[in-house]
């Protein structure tokens, strides 16, 4: 275990700790797809990673699993797991042992993540036999049980079904059964409901939350849908162009979103009942390699200031509870998980300084026009 | 307002794995000029098939489609092709809908050439105009579809459809695959187009919240039938069909303080969700999932079990039932607007 100067909360609370993680396709860290990412995931929580496509959300999850896509390289930083140690330093063989067994992943497109020429029963049983060493008949029994737990209709019948014979919602359930069958404690869910109808999405999300309770899962939920985030998560990290730009407990984020990007995402949501059209964010996420200097969001930001184009803003703590107290203070440690911080110069004046009392509100720049 | 498109008693069935499946059953629908229609329902409910039948890209089994006063089934193939200039479709999946070997400029020139809209001399200026109209930089003309973002591809698909100056535009899930931020941009673009051009749009989507942004009217489809239709305003305020209400309830609210526990659908009924039709004799096809029926006394539900509800004007008993507001339910929910 590496000695850390910023220990997040009591030692037994964190499950995954990502520090300064950079992953890219060449050596330039500034332009890397994932850029100096810090992330703490608490045991038992649903942590949502939000952002538009191309922000590096999926690559982050794949890196945690040690599944870098071809051409991608680990440029620096660590991924610490409370029990498994430093994940990126494990050998291929050790990675294979934890992958699936302790940390599992469900993917956005179940149709392309499932093997089309094998029955879903075979695919679930394979997990049970490989990771749990079960006999064929016992694996079969448990596979049926898992299909039942993910609310698959006619589980015994569906065991013989091939992926194409299932609807999108059923494929997603099958993949969830496969991911959970080995008994992981951490689930990385990459846009698990994006390909589904809204009604089926609601069912799959409910199911995910039920299983979390039942199995004591910790979930890293990757999504671009803030509605899903609001309904399912405990804490949220907003990711833009490879780095986190805001982090907060979910109520806090929706109540007082700080970063202009977060506020733009919220203003993009459709409103039922006619409060005017959604706003959208002009422009698009810059590709790695085309990022501007300074704050990467500056070209799309409506509140951009000259300094934003010069230097990347540092983290600025927005919540009142922490920052003021010394790190050894137990109260401050508990509040680690409640902290609200953002990388934006707009909040610099409102930020608490060490050893000084902090203001309660994020600052005078909260724009009620963009809040809903 | 004048009728642009009128669909009467349209039916279509496909044979799938030896089983006959009724994909569209007796669809009646009218699109008026200048009033955008939203076609809403889960996958498998027949929305896309209905659009394809309207364009006669699929031949319906029965029923008529009338566009600007012309019965399409009477038209010869060349006449139909000419008419399609005025009736275009933006297909779902912007990447699959574009030829990967054509640059954006070539893809845009294709409809202009096929329909002989402009000669080669004006081709460059016309494609440039179209790119500008949908908010794409002229420099993108030499790019290939895989080199641009999903939002840009969707814009190109719209530009291609606009090239022939259609009066009616079908858009199949135009924003479902896009990020929320980009989604809002595309919806904004479409709204602007509707105002600038004499263009009426039919939006096909499973997501009520996006359809509600752009549609004046909505038709909600379930298993090949329209189960509710009416103004977007009325339906958003108070849906009459329990299915429409369920679609609303399923939209995740962007408010963490408001996390409703949804009514659980028993696992045995989940196959219905997948678009697999469940045979229910002559009864209401939605009965298996109907939350409202579960709350009613058994003698009241009797009719739902044995008689298939037909689309009837809302408040039929009143002297002046609301025009265009219809629902197919024996026990419609009370609506605020009525």
C-alpha cells in the first residue's frame, strides 16, 4: 500500500482510489484521453461518472479492469483497491483472477458484449465454473437462479436461448446475471440502460438498485443521462475531456451545480410542461490532441474569463464542512464523502482557505436561471 | 388546417420464424400541414413500420395512405419515386444510414442528382447552402461519415432529407443515440427548420420527453395500434391511457429528492415489455401491465378481459367531445384538461 498524504476518510470506507491516472494513445499527458484523474469510491455507494461521449468515462472503467484497448497506454497514476492492492501493478495472470470475480463490468451494448454463438446459459455457467469452480450441474442450477434474480421470465427456458432471441432488456438482464454470478463486490456499469426503451430502462435501474442492496454491491455507474444519475446515484463526478471538473453528493449537485459544464448538462435536459426548450451546450468535446491550453471547457463556456485560457483551474472546495478542519479531525474525514468541489475559477473567491471559516454557499455566481 | 397525410385502416403483418405477427392493426392517423406529430411507443410497437408504409418503402397489407390528396397505392413506381421528393425520412442510426464510402459532399449531392434538382454547375453552391442550413462547417464536405461526431452525422442525415425540399419529414429516433447536450442542439435545429420551411415533421421515438419538445400532436402506439392521441399539451398534462401514464412515469426525473418506487411489473409479464405480443384473446392488449386495472374491482376489469377497446373520442358522452383527442381504454384515466 502506498503512503498517501490525502487519505480519504476512515480507512475502511473506501474501496477504490484512483490517483493521477493518465491513459492515452501517445506520450502527451496533457492530451491524454484520461488525464490525471482522481477518484475515490466508497464502499457500498453508487458513484456516477457523467459526461458527454468522448470524455474518457469508458476508458477509465476499462483501465480499472486492466482492459486497455489496443494502442492505449497507461501514462501514469495508480488505481488502488482496498483489498486487492495496486491494480495496475498486478501481473496479467493476477488481473485475470480479479477481473470478473471481484470486479465485474456490464457494457452499453449487450448485443455486442454477449457471444452470439453461445447460449446465454453457457455464458453464465462459464463464469460460475471458471471463477467459482462449480460442477456443471451446480453451475446450471445457479445460472437459473441468477436469471431468476435478474427477473428474467422463464429462466429455465431462457438458459438455452441465444442472445439474438432475446429483447434488448432481456439481453441486458442476461449480461447483468453473467457479471454478478461470480460474486463481485464492485460493478462497473457502462451506460447500462442507454440502449433500452424508457420503460425497460426503469425496470433495469430498479433491478440494479435492488441487487445492490441484496448483494452489498458498490457500483461505478457511467452515463450521460442526468435523469439516471438523479434516480440512482449517491455521489457524482462530472467528467470533461479526460478529467473530472466537479464532484459532489447527488442532491448537492442538482441543487447547486457549480461548473458551467455541469450547468450546461442540466440545462440540456428536456422539460415536460413547457418551461421553454432545453438549452444545449454549443460546440463539442475536443478530441484528444486538439485540446486548448488552460481550462479545456473554455471554448464552450458562456462565462469564460481571460485567465481560463491561460492556466488549468485547480480544484476549489465548495462545501463548508471540509477544508477548514485539519485532515486528522474525524469530522473532517467523515465529510470527505460529502465534499463538493469544482475546477473552475468562478468559485475561487468563494473557496475556503485552510484554517479559515468557509462560506456555506458555493458563491455569488450561482445562476438561478440555469437551475431547475 | 389542410390535411397533408391521411392513413386509413392500415394493416401490416410479417411472418417471423413461421409465426405471423401483426405489426400494424387498423391504424387511422391524420397529419395536418404545419402541425408536427410525435409517434411514441416502445420498440416493437410498429412506429417505424408505420412510417415505412406511409412512404411505401414497405407495402401495407390493407388500408390506404393519402398524401396531399393522392392515394399512394394508385401510383406507379416512377410516380411514387417523384412523390417521395416531397416526403422524406431521416433513418435511425446515423452511421448505418450513410454510405461509408461517400464523403459528406457526395452524400449530399446524391439526392440532388437523383431527383435532378440542380445541375452539376450549381451542385457545389447548393450543397454548401444545405450544410450551412443544418449548421455544418463547409470544410466538412470532404470528410467521411466515420470521421465526424454522431451529432454532426445526424445533421447530415437531416440535410440529405432536406435536399429534395420535402413537405413532410419522418424522423426515426433522431436524437436517441446522442448526448443530452447535442440532443438539445438537434431539437433546436429541427424547430428552426419547421419555422423557416413549409415543413411538417413526424417524430418517431420511445422517449416522450424529447417528442414533447417538438410535436404539436402525439399518437401513442402499443403493439401495432394507436392507444391514445391528442395534443401534446393535453397528453403531457393528463394522459388518458394507462400506458401513456406509464411512459411518463418511466422517464427518470432529474431530481434526486424525488425517487419514486415504481410499481413493479411481475417477472412473468416482462416478456410483454420486450415487444413480444402476448395473446390475450379479444381483450385489452395492455391488461397484463395495466396498473390501473390492478386497482379496479374485478367486475370492472371484466370488460378489459374480453373486449378489445377501440379508439374513441375522449369524453364521448359530452355534447362536444374534444376533437382529435382519442383513447382506446375501457377505463381511461381522468384528465385535467377535460
